[in-house]
C-alpha cells in the first residue's frame, strides 16, 4: 500500500473511531429557564388538596448528595474523572430514598435531577421532578412546599435556543426572545392532575419556527397530542416532537388517560 493511501486510511479510521466513541462530556440537550422567564400562574397543587405531615421520618443524605454534586462539578470543569454512567448509577441508588429527605436535601435532589435532565434529555428525570413536587405536598409544611414549588418552576420548561421542552404540567408561561428576534410566550392551561387535558397556547410578535418537545408520562398509553387536527406520535415515557412555524393564536392540545395514572 502506498504511503498516500496509508495516510488516507489512517485518517478515515481516526474519524470512524472518534465518532463511534461515546462522548465523556455530552452537550446539554436543554437547560433550565431562568425564574425571570417563567411565571407559575397557579400552584402545582392547591393547598387544600394537600395533606402536609410533620410525622414523616427524615434522614440526612448530605454525603450522598455531596457526591452527586461533586460529579456535576467534574462535568462542569471537564475533569477527566467524570463518568456519566457512574453518575446515573449513583442517582438511581438514591432515588428510592427521596421520601426520607429533609427540606434541604430535597432541594438539592431537585437541582441534581434537573441537571441529569439537562445532560441526558431522558424523560425519566422529568418524571422524577413531577413525582417530587407532588409527594412533597405530604412530606413538608406549607411554607417548605412553596419553596420547593418555586424552585421547580425553572424546570417546567427547559430550552435550547428555539427548542422548547415541556417537562412538567402546570399552569405556567415561558417568555423569551426568539433567536430571529421577537418576543415569544407559550402558556400551559390545565387542571392536571385532576384532569388530563393540557392546552399550550402561543403568543408572539412574528411567525416563528419553534421545535416543541412534550413529555408523555410513562403510564399514559393512548395519550394524544393534536395540533390543527393533526395527531402526533405520543409514545409513553418519551417526548412528542411538534415542529412548525407558529403564529399568534396557535395552540396544541394534549390529552392524557388519567384513569391509567398510578395513585400517589
């Protein structure tokens, strides 16, 4: 083989193995939205619907959570010791203990779970955030619950430029400046979890292209996502993607089969 072809072959092999090798520091799929850009128009859970209890046994998980945050720091600083596989395993090991968290541990849990959602784009982490906000109603006092609710607001929507992810169902509005200029507002209207109907309404200065990703709960077999009579694929445990140029007055309807929702 001539030296010329050997060089070309080596270059191709380098590209092939470089592309096939998992990225140690995967780019974030989306990122949480600043509290100044999201408005929670109505509580996740009306206070009269909750049953706060001071009797739940709380334990200290500070060391375990500190380890998770060290892993997050390693990611942020591109430290070679970072392993996403190990981080996901550590997170999974702690997940079943969340009902024993005190208020500070729970707030840390929300932050690290949100980070996992950002990095992986996996709907399981959004599902855990949803479970956290509802189970917290029976674990903490009213004032503590409101702290959690305020923190959770930043994760209702996450975004990557003009890719908007709907992670949690709540009466909330995201406001941001489109990458091609022009104000955009997307508002959720819903009685969830009392009903499974969610409507996303668009308000914008100019018609703009936006990719919308709507989380379908893992239990919601038969869920529908409809936009102008067009039904989109809505697989449980995944995000349903709706892509188009949106204009003032456009809306999307989501219907979830609430009879299938597990009891909390």
